[in-house]
């Protein structure tokens, strides 16, 4: 049914454009990525396929005068997901996925414009790290989605824009909430990183864990999300201000013991979503072949997850238990881009601080920080590109390293080989290190038209 509706919408868009005195552009890509767990991973994992995705992405743009429309959709088959029981955010069964990336209508005058429909936007000037970039939720439903070029989901929104010689302003109304896509399906290899299958709870022993469901906000006009971005462009620097009032894309979990004391039989998890506010700013200063960047975001009284142990312990003595606590949170980033001849070098330092007592929270560190480095070099008349990307968390000293080499066989075909290497810290696995057994060596082929 999803496929029929999508093709019908694209057909109507194309017919309307062809009959008008306008134009239509169609482009797309066919891409196939295969990857296996690296030899140094766990013996039960090494050599197993972690990536096996073949996808077709089509883009259709129609325009007539000041009006335009755009559609982008992706149809893919995940062979590794079919074997492991995985499904992406647009799963239609048996490893097949159909997702509507964007579908919007736009009207623009010289100083204002309006766009309505399913659309994406990237806020902030950070590279690969979300500071103010909170308007679109993340797709974490599968390993292929997490490692893809675009891991953000579109939102259904109305955007009104104003523009002048040195400024732009975008006001957003998002009436329908879109949460982050999580790997909660039975058999998904990433599920254990979100919710473990069993928990060894002190005093209660090993208990199985079951997910009952996540309760999204009701589809009502008063549950909409609102955003504002104002940007100024000057000879010496660019600056943007952001404001966003929304639902947090990640759910807060509630843990409930099943059975009766002392013979508890398991843990059932429910979840819901809470409101979140954000104000932010970014700036970029070009200096010759170098660009200096800075970005910051403040989240006033954000609801943060309590630990499972705290929630269950409190429920043994209390009848009304909150699953979260409200704390002020501040995130920031500084970065530098250097682009000498044939090279692109990007370095970033980012940090995040939560204020107040964290004893009851799932989060252990009040201050977290890390860094990223990206180096790429074009060779052989810019047909060969060698790159190395790395991220490290300084709290646990875990890291992700992504070396790759890509070669343009023709103007349409590009081949790539590389690896995703997850390294745990010396004492704790850490945010990247927990994926250590998913370290992957991959090959990729892409045809663009």
C-alpha cells in the first residue's frame, strides 16, 4: 500500500508539471554496500555479514515560475537484515524497505517563501555531531542506516522563510511528531545496545526484559513543534540563532517488575516522550583557506532518563515514581576546516554538561567531551579520494575509525572500500566501544544519473 500511494503521488506531480509550461528533473542513484564483521571481533561474529544493502533512490523536482515541488524516495533490500531479522524505519517485510525521504511543495517570491510537506533541514555548522541540529530525528533502526550518508528522518512541516541581502529567517511549524527510529524489532542485532534481553538486578537475580511499547504524543494541534532560525551573512563572518520547542526524539523508559515479591519473573519496559526546549547559536569565520567554526546549544530543564535500578528501587516503596529528572544541559563545539590544494582537513572538539545532582540518572558523567578528525586527499585527476575519519570520547577513551578509498570509474560509477572500526576504552566500552563486535570491512558501488 505504501508503494502504491508513493507512486501515485509522484505520478500526479509529474503529470501536473508536464502539462504546465514548466520543467521537470529526475535523478537518482543505485547503490550496493556489502560488509563483514572484522576478523578481530568476537568469534561468534567474525566473518558474518553486517551490511548487505542494495538501494534505489529517486529524486523528482518539478518547477513552474515561482512554484516548485520535490519528491525523494528510497527502495532498498537489506540482505543482512533479512538474515538477522532486522527492519529499517520503512520496513515492509522480508528485508525490503520503502521510505519517503521528502515530498514538499514550495512557493518563493523575492523576499519570502513558503514550503509545506515532508522535508529535511540541517541546523548548525558541526560536521557529523549534533549540537543545534535537533529539528530532524535520527534513524538508528539498523546498522546500514547508522552508517549511511544520511541518517536523519524527514518531518512533516510548514516552513515560512524571509530573506534579505544579508539575512534569512525560517519559521517552522511541525504539527506531527516524528520520533527517532530505534532498533526494537525482535531479532534486530542492534536491539541489545538499546535494551538488553536480560538484566542481572542486585538482590533479584537475572530477569528477562520485554518491551511493551512506546507511547507517542497524541495527534492533536496543541502537540505541535515550533522552530525559528535567523541567519546573518557579513563580510567577516556568518552567524545564526536558533530556537526550538518540541518533543524530545528519544523516549524516556519506565521499568516495571512482573510477578510478586520475592519471586519476580521479569521486567517490562514502557516509554513515552517529553517536551524539550532549545536555544542555540553558531558562527563561522573564513580566513583564507581556513574556516573557524563555533556552535552552542542550551536545553533548559530537559527531562533526562533515570537509571533502571533507581526506578525499580523507588517502586518498591513508592506508588508514584517519575522516570526522569529535569536538568539544565549545555552543549558546545569548536572546529576548524583547512582546505589546501587537494586536501580537506576538519578537526572538532565538542562537549556536553548537565547541571545538578546526577545520582539517580542513567547518565554517569556530568561533563562529557570528545573530538573528531577528518582528512581526505584527492589524487589522479580527482578520480581517487583517500580519507580517514575518526571520533574519540575522552571520558572512556573509546573511538570510531573510518578509513576509506573511493575511485570514480566513470562520471556515473564510483567504487569504495573501507572499514568501520569501533574501539572500546581501557576501563569501559563507552558509546563507540559497545559496538566493538560490529567492526566492519565493507565495499560499496554507486551509480548516479
